[in-house]
C-alpha cells in the first residue's frame, strides 16, 4: 500500500520506517530511518538530525514537523491519518515529499 497526505517539505527518499507513537520510543531511531509518528512537537527536534524523512498522521504546512523538516531539508508528508497503523518498523518505504505519499518500496 500507499497512503496520501499533504506534502510539506520537498524531496523523495527510500529507507526503513521507524514507527514511533510516543516521544519516549524515539530513542530507538537509527540514522537514516524514516520517522513515522502520530505528530511531533518541540521535544522531537533532536531526532531530526538522525532521520532521512518524516511522515505524520496529523499536521499541516505550519505544524512543528513540517517547519523543522524544511529547516533540516528533509522530505516530509503530514496528515496521512493512518501511517502509523499501515506501516511497521523495518518496512522499506518510499517517502515522497513532492507528491505527498508514503508507500512500500
């Protein structure tokens, strides 16, 4: 499958998904993974230097994740609604911040 949301930071990346539902789980992130989370806030910022891209279930072009992803030059898609339930940690995925999609690679 593929899910669609709002493209908020340009670029396309292929990598392993890391599903993180709570900030406390974020310490398991590995460099180059694609973070898939319900939403992010300021507490997630230190992890943006590790990840290759961001996908969230909720958000808009002015949400925390979208703004920080643009600052870091990371592809990002928000408002996927079901990203954290459709994908699992370790899935090889393609995150397309130009088209607003997250799909199995």
